[in-house]
C-alpha cells in the first residue's frame, strides 16, 4: 500500500492589488469577454485555472504593464517576494499584419465600433483568414500555444496559477476595452485611422 505524499497548504499573502470584477459575474456580458475566458479554459490548465481565478479575484496582482504584445506583471504569492510574470502574445507576420489593418481600414464602421468599445465579429474573421487567433490559447502544435508565459515561481507547470491570474485580468481589460485585443496582437488603433 503506497502512501500519498501530502504537501502543506500554501495560502497567498494578502495583497491589495488589482481585483477581477467580471469573473464573479460569470465571464462578462460581451461575446468577446466570454470567448476570451473560453479560450483560456480550452488550454486545459485544470486546477491552475481555478487557483489563478482565485488569485485574480482576491487582488494578488499588484502591478501590470502592457507594451503591445508584451505584458509584465507582479503577483503576490505565498512566499515573501512577489513573482514576476511575463506574457508574450504571438503577432501576425508583417504581411498578415498589413492585410488585417487594410481589411479593418476598408470598413470604417468596424473601426468606429472599436473606438466605442465594441468588438465586431468580423475582426476575429480577419485574423482567422490570415491563420492567426485573436484570442489567446491558439495551438501551434507540440503542446505549444500562441501565448508564451514565464513566471519566477518554482512551479514546473507553464502556465502556472500566477500566469493564469494575469491572463484573467487581461481578459477583464479586454472586456472593458476590446481594442486591447488588437494591441496584444501588435495592432494599434492609430494604425486603423491614420492616413499614410
């Protein structure tokens, strides 16, 4: 008879950071917020997703910075020093980027809707037509996703619960401001209405 090894329960230290609000209401009210959460769930994170949700709702993320497709965050865990999480989103190659931007600029109403914090379904179609995903979690093969996460925690799993928490908070930002989805894929709103 084998004995199952027991590990001590680790409780994260209190942090008065960014608290996810929409997660309590069930993934938001917009189609893109629901799709963002569904894409994360489809990554098969299991318990790490649930623990990440708890971290996101309890305010364990104390800082987050978006620089286009690169995101850096600080997450308070059970250890004395906070963890550093980085998330990098796969961006379309230059030719595909240009075609997506041209497709959006050809339909001014799509850009107008983005400017009013609405995400037209057609935007996802433009990305798919170029072989890219608008939402995180697209599979690249061999167990790799189109989102790369790194965390300074000792967990061997990737993405870990800290990375999952950051992705969930990003999902809330995208729910409020859907143009953030484009920024995470390397497309700025300025590109969509600037005349060359």
